[in-house]
C-alpha cells in the first residue's frame, strides 16, 4: 500500500511538476512572444513620426538657407517613415527586428490614413521645393505645408495611442493570467516556489523592458512635440506653433469684436554678418535677438522665429483699431531701439538693425494667413524705405504688391518672348568732347505699358531671380553689337555692362565672359564690367578672386555708384578695379555745394593715387560740367552730354564722329 501510495505521490508530484513546468514554459514563451512582437511594433510607430519630423525640419532649414542639408536627405527620411508604416501592415525585417503585421482592423485603417497623409506631405514638399512662384507671398502654400504636416502628426499620434492601448490590454490579461497561475504554483512547495520566483524574475524583466520602451516613446514624443513647435536655436515658438496661436487669436478677436496686431520683424544685413562671422556666432545673435524681443513684450504676447532672421509678434486682445495701432507702433519702436544696440558676441561688437511690418485684424485682413502676409509686405516696404524702421500695412502697399506680382509674371513672358532691348548712353572725354565709349542700359518693351526703364522692374527681377538672365541678355547683345559696329568700320570704344550681385557671385562668370568675347571676336579692352560697391563687397573672397581672373584676361572693371555703398575705401587696395564711376548724387549741384565739391576732390585724389580713371555720372547742367572739368576729371556721362539711345542712334553718333575725324577711344587709350 505504501509503495502504491508512494507511486501515486510520485506520479502526482511528477504530474504537478509537469504542470508547473508547463505553466512556466507557457509564461516564459508568452512573455518572450509579447516582447518580440510588440517591441518592433512600438519602434515602428515611433520611427514613422521621427523620420517624417526630421524630414520636415531639414526641409524648412533648406528653404530658409540656414542649412547645408541636401534635399535627397528629406526624401530619404520620408521613404524611411513609409517603410515602417508598411512594415506594420505587411510585416518586414531589418536590423531592429522582425515586424509582425497588425491584425486589428482599426489600427490597419489608421496606418493606411497615416500613409495617405505622408503622401500628401511629400507631394506638397516637392511642389514647394520645385516651384519658386508657389512660395511667393500670397500663395499660401507654406501655411498649407504646415497644416498637412500637422495633420500627419495627428494621424501618427493616433497610431501610437491605439498601439499602446492594444499592448496595455494584452499586458493586463497577461498579468492576470500570470497571477492566477502563480497562485496555483504556490501550493506545490518550496521547489516550485523557487521555479516560480525565477519565472517572476523573468516576467518582471519582460515587463520592465516593455515599460522602458513605453517610457522611451513618451520621452521621444515630448522631444518630437518640442521640435514640431519650437525653434531649436532661439527657443521661441516656430512657424507651426505661431500659426496655431495666430489662428486662435484671430478667432477670439472675431468672437469678441476686437483687434489683433501682427509684427513681422526682419534683421537687416543679417545674412552678410552671418556669412562673415560664421553660423555659430550667427546663432548667438539670433538667441540674443529672441531675448531682447521678449523684453519688449507682455507675458501673454507671442514672439516666434519663423525662419532665418525673421521673427513675428502677436499682440492680441486690443480693444479697437486706434489702440491696436498705438500699441503696435509703441512695441515696434521699442524693438527697433532695442535691436539697434550693439550685440556683444565673444567680445566682438556687432551692429544690426531691424525692419518691421505691422498688419492689424480686421482692418488689414480678415484671416490669419492674410494678416501674416500683409505684415510681411509692410516689413518689405520698411526695408526699402529706411532700414531700422517700421511701417504699417496700407492699401497703397497692397496695390504695389499686386503690381509687382503682375510684373513678375510679365517678366517671365518677357524673357521667353525676347521683349528686352539695349540702349547706349555715350561717355565723353570732357576736354575735347569726343565719345570714348558707352554704357549699356537695358530697356523692356512691354506690350501694354510701352518702354520701361530698369527702375520699373529691376527690384522684382532681383526678387524673382530673373536678373541673371536679363544681365546675360545685355552682355550677349553688347558683344553682338560691338561685332557689328567693328565690321562696319565704326569702333565704339569700350562699352560698360552692368552686372547684378547675383550674376557677379556666380563661380563661372569669368568663363561666361570669356566665351562671349570669343564667340563674337571681341577684344578684351572693348568690354567693361560695372559692379556696385554693395554688390562687390557681399562676398569678399569671391570678389577678389574674380577681379584677379578678369584682370588676367584683360577685362576692365568699373566700380559703379562709388561713394554710396559701404563708405569704406580701404577695400580698393585689394581689388584691381580700373575705373571709379562717381554717383550722380555727388555731381548734382556740385558747382554750388561745397561739401560735394570736397568729396569729389577727395575721390579724384584717391583715384589718381591708385592709378584709376574716373567717370562722373549724371552731368546735367553746363555749370556741373564746368566745375567737373576744373577738377581734372577727364570723363563724364549724363543727359547734358548725351541721352541713352538706341543702337541705330548710337551708330549715327559714331558715324558723325568718324566723319568729323574725331577718334573714338576708350578711357585707358585717351
């Protein structure tokens, strides 16, 4: 009987042990399956949003010009985000693990929605990157870009939420099962207790790993939320958060029938300072700017950095338009004074200023997007007027912006349809009245407005990037005209061609000039390149290298509008320019203005010491001509001497000179 009982006990013990081992194996296997299944799923949900957010951040940096990132990196991040979404739907495998397709119909529908939103985001990013006109003020594509990205973030957040809820439910059931089985195993004794203890330890490890992953997601979400809504350099709200707050402020003002003022702030000359000092010091300036801006505002006002050196301010809950204008003007004045104080960057004093545009809801715009755009237009007006000032939006500005947008559209057609022509203003040797050359001046034969001077369209051409094509058209026309006149036996002397800063900054510009001379068989001394002081000093190293290249191939360089740029003559010794063109502002009424007389004499003395020729621009009266001649200035240009003329009129002038046996010489040959 005892043997039988022992046998039964042994069998029972073996059965209990077997059951216990089965339970242990079940719990271990289930826990490991949960970890192997859910950890990659959690990582995938996180990577969907991480990669898309990085793509959004790099894209904004590329558009603003503050980053050396490549656009291919943006597309790579978006592809990576889509891969993880497909892994949750179809399964997949990478270095992070094996992804098991989700079975929940709700989650699969949500992930499909995420992929649709991601596709929309990529499409508008490609449109915005490839289409410059779509990013012009008033297009609204930048706000649509941010709205689509915000919608994608919401969809991705819902995926994470559903996944965490699913895991939490499964984890809860697993915990309940484990507790129940652990209770059963407790009656099997100390041996089984040891086994259960080890099992519990393993279970806790699995649970801890899952909890660590959940905490990682929470931490990452916090970081992503910050990156999505705040600027990492200044710590201020970014464009996305600013847009949201402006929408709220306008909505509140609409309900309360009060006003909202938006200030659009742009740092003057920040790009040149940033290029000279480096991006690290540029970032320090942006941080100090953010600090100063906050000092000028109330605690409940919003100040944001929306890109580059552009900041915006929201002044909400203003009772009426008069009070809003007063408050906005006071804040703008305070900001201009605050930012005009030198910045101390590592012991280096940096002087900057800010141009500010102001728009007020509902007078200037009824919607948040339009309010921001109009404040931007007003800022641009302030920058064009007097830098370091502020300007309120007005209907005159709106009309001008509309006109400029139309001009920009017409300019594209003008280039396609070859509507430009070149006029030539003669330059004279003042003592004997002989023509020594011409300055080439572009004109636009507008189909509706008639003949337009550069004053009517040059600023728009620079803003739209079309100025380079116009400059190259003039260069090509001048070379072709020189060739034609030479073949007719009428040498025109030297023809000066104006180069914009955009064309002058091209790395291959020396090759372009040389190829034009070779194509039309033009001698180097028959073309002169004119560049303004301000354009010449934007990139000093490039300018110096280009001057050397052009000098080596015999191309003369003239500094145009001399005296109106940086007012620093020390740079002249570093550049091999041959001609100074004194701006017309110093020539006007020079016979009666002792100050400009002194400046003119100083410039001439400087030019003589540097072995440079001088051309006085804007000679319009006999008195001005007489005084300029008395100073020893040899060459002049202006309406008194000769108006800008067509190529046919210039030909007649050259023919008349030849018939009168007057030689046509260049300034260096006289």
